[in-house]
C-alpha cells in the first residue's frame, strides 16, 4: 500500500492524503456533470470493456 508519493521533489500524497488536488472541488464538478453523462448513455453504460 502506497502511503506517500513524491514526484520531481514534490510531495503529492502524504499518509494517503492528497495534497495537490482540491478533492471536494473535484467531487462538486463531477456531481454537476454526472446527469449529462448519464443522459448521453440513455441509462446504459457509455462504454464497455472486456475484462
């Protein structure tokens, strides 16, 4: 399990907490865009991938 991530000398995550991204802000944007994405799929998945 990754606890800390450093890239090019910058600490991006410490003790599994993201330090360089506004997580609540990203969640707000996703929640506002989700209805449009679901509408595009007409209730179906937009893309299926074989696993």
